[in-house]
C-alpha cells in the first residue's frame, strides 16, 4: 500500500508542524508514505469564491502528483472534501474521477483503512474538539447534530486512545467557526463574531487546547485567541495523536 | 449596502447579536428535540423530498388537476405570471366589491410581491393580523424571518411601539399584556373588514382544497368573517394527495419551532353561501427556476425557516441584512433567481458549513446551490476587478509549483521581517485577528532536509 501525503498549501507554508506530525504518525504506523515534491493546493480558495473555472491547472497538477498512489491522505477535511467533490481533469476525466475515491482525510484513513484501535501517545491536557464542518458534514467524519441517527465520531474515537487526555464537552458540538475561506475577509464582522463565540465555548469548558481536523479553522481561531491574549492554544489533531511525553 | 456591510452594522451591538443568536439557537434546539422524538424522522424527510420531486416533475398536470377540482368546488382561480400581475388581480377583486380595507394573515408571497405597498398607494388599507407581522407593520419594517417576522425586536421595543400605536401603558413590556392589547385592537378590524387575504401552505391536487397553517387562528377568523377570501399561493405549493399532508404537517412545525403541529391546520375547500373565494396561483420566476437543473429543487421549500434558525451567519447578521423577503440560506438561493445582479452578495454570505441542508425537512441541497450560484454569478455578472485579479494571480501561483514556492517564501519572509506590510488596516484579517506566525521553513523544506 503506497500512500501519497497531500499537504494543503497554507499548512505547508504556515503550519509545517501539522504536516510533520501527520507524516511521522503514518510512518510510525508502518505506512509506506511519500510526499510528492511538486504539490501546491486543492484549488478550493478559487472554487469557493466562484472561480471554479480557474482550478483546471491545480487539478491537472494534483492528478500528476498523486497518480502513482493507492491512497492519498491529507490532514484537512476541507481540502479533501473539495477534491472528492470537484477534482476533474477534462483531458483525463476517468482517471481524475476515479482518484476522488482514493482521497482520505487523515482521521478517516486511520479509522477506516488502517482500522486503528490503539495508539501509543499521551497528552495530559484539557482539549476541546472543534469539528471542521466540511470534514464532519461533508465527509461524515462524525455524526451531525442536525440528523436523527446514532452517534459516532472518528476523530473522538482516536482522541480517546490518547493517555491522560481530558476531552471537554462543548455547548454547541458542531457550530461553524466562521473561517469559510474568503468568507473570513469578505464577511469579516460575522466571521470574527463566529470565531469569538467558538472560542468562548471552549473557554467556558476550561480547555487548554482547541484541536481540529482542519488547520484552517484553527488558524482563524488562533488569530482571535492571540489578539485577545488568551492562554488557550491550538493544535492540529495529528500533533496530538503523534504526541509523546518528552 | 451589501450583506457584508449590513452585517457589520448589525455587529456593532455585540450584546444584541448574542441575544439574537441565542434566541434562534434555542429554537434550533427545540427543533432537534422534536425531531429526535420521531424515530422515523429521516424517513419522513426522504418521503417529503420524494413527493416534492414528483410534484416538480409533473407540475403542469398537477396544477391543471388542482385547478379543475378547485373550480368544481366553487373557488375562483386566477393565474399570475409575476408580482405585478398578482397585485393587480388582488386590486381588481377588491375594486369589484368596492372594498377599501382588507385584513391579511401571514403570507410570505405577498411580501415577495410587495402587495401592501402596492395597495396602500391605491388607497386600500391593509392590516396584518399575525402578531409578528402586525408588529413589523407598525414599525414600518419588513419581516426579518419567514416564520418569526419580528424576531429581531426585543419585547421592550415592542412595548414602545404598542404604546405609540395601541395606547398601552408607557414602559409596558409584558408579552401577555402586549398580546392582549394587539388582540383587542385586531378584533375590531376582524369584525369590520369585508375582505381577508391568506397565504397557502399546501394545495391538494386531488381535492382542489388548500391548507393554511397558523398558530394564532387569525387566518381562520379573517376568512370566516369576510365576504371575500383571497388566497395567494406560489405554484410550487401543490401536493398530489390529501394523504401526503400527514408527512408534511408532521415535518413543518417540528422543523420551524419544535412544536408537533401548528395550532390550526385549516382546510379550505369551498366558499360558504354568499362568500367569494379566490385563489391566485403565482409564478413570479418559479417556472424559470424549474428550468434550471442545478437550482430547481429549491422549489421544494415549505417555508419552515429551519435553515435560518440553524444558520450561524443568519443568527449573527439578522434577516434584514439579506434585503429580500426571504432571508437566510433559502433566501440566498431563491433571490438570485429573481435578480442575480441585485442579490449577487447573498450566495457569498455563507461559510458553506452545510447545516442548512441537513435540517431541511425536504432535503434541499442548500449549501451546494450556494456554491453553484457563486460560479454563476462570477461568470455572468462579473466581479470587482481587484477580486478577479487576485484570483488570477492565485491561479497562476497554484498551478506552478516553482512560483507557488516563491510566493510562499516571500509571504513568510514579509510576515517575519516586514510584518507591517501585512499587519495593517488594509488587511481585513488583521482588524480583529493576528496573522499566523511565520515558521522558519515550509514543510517541503523540512522534508527535503530531514527525510530525503
């Protein structure tokens, strides 16, 4: 099983720690994981702004970079959802549509493909899980509160394997954080208010950390936390799953 | 002003935003509890969706079936192509009976058509009898929510309004007292008006009857006392059989407010002796929407408002920021069909979180349609040159790995050594948020150093 690691552009540039943790975690679990060096972006920033027609170059590049792999794994529910719904290369239609089925968000790859039951990691802190909407509702990483259906949560299942972690329960388990791509600047006032409310929920529960399957949500929340000089920190879920006591 | 600017204004009073958000989220929670009590909830949604799909596929035949049955029942049927025609028909019905005063129970369609303003210009007085509608009418404001028209108003503000218009005690804000005052005031109108207009929630093709759902009984009182009953309906309100009501009535109010059913679900089948019953079937862009494969299933909407209550953006921007009779996520996919340029801001007033799609009792893929409207709007109405330029630059950088790496490096360099170029008031991110800290290297550089 050959796995290609897709590192979203902003994670590559601003949060290499999340990508390093993802890579090391997969390696630790014995996965034959590779990082194609010429990757850039999934194309979502353009597409969600109404410029899907400008994503052809990104799509072609993605197909080229990841054609050789059995699975493509990425530490971002949002980028993965975009690729699964929109990856299409007109010159190689069949191949690009088939590739959609091979793309996995990291936590779903760990639970559904690797069928992970144990993890050797510890994280002795109070942690709140912010479920990115695209991962949760789009990919189905966890049951959503809107539906009348049995509860499950792939990210929580993994976090529960961590020693000494204290998971806090949020008042609104799956409220959007307000990042929303270009929404965060186009609708600055509402975006920030949503982020502040999301932060306040974690604060009420006494969280030390906010974690998520999406670094983009965390980037937005971190911006608000830092501006307000909060002691709460953000960490991508891969960094917790890969965390060992020093 | 566009949605973003109006939402910024709304957010100037943060406590008010909190109150608005919490009130609506409380209703969303009530909806959850009501839905969770029905084990077959998802099956009900699926059935409702399938019935509505069937209706949209055979709309032409269902409308004709409905019309012939309704005519047989003695209902006078009118067809209106657009808002102007609808208003003209209402006016001509009133004129024919020499009526200058009309009472109205809640009808979002008449809001969509701008009926009140149209009739007022022709010296016909309209009194809205739904309490929430009455409040916004007295305040000279449009409703901010399709089910809870005055949800943006606090009870103290309503007290002031009633003191001014209905003579309640100054400072009185007890909802019971205010409701009683409205009731007394409206009672006189009910007894004296000869015409009543109602909306329509469902029109049953097989029987030619229509069903109006209210909590206050005002539609019934109006229609039962008036000599002329006019009902206005969008042409998508058809359901094939009376038996289907069992599905829709169970879904409608649970989704809207968490109640098991509306207090009154009134069936109107034929006029009483001496009464005129008119039904106006309105298109106003609906058949155009039906012709758009990506957007047609928005016509399944039964106007429960669940998507508004759950929408994290609506809750924090208020209904008026949408500048359309129907606000929130559903409004944002319906409005561009009527005028894409005028409502070009609405599909962007969303994070595409998808909550709307999953509370929707008839399973409209609202967030996917928002995404699709964005593509349409960019292609057909054009966007500001600066936005287009930035998107093209982004495209170039993200299609070319070398250029991407250069851009990334430059960005991180600037953040680190010249943060003032980014952290300034031209950058909307920076107004209330810190920029991420620039790391020493990108992941790629780390990988080349440590893993290759």
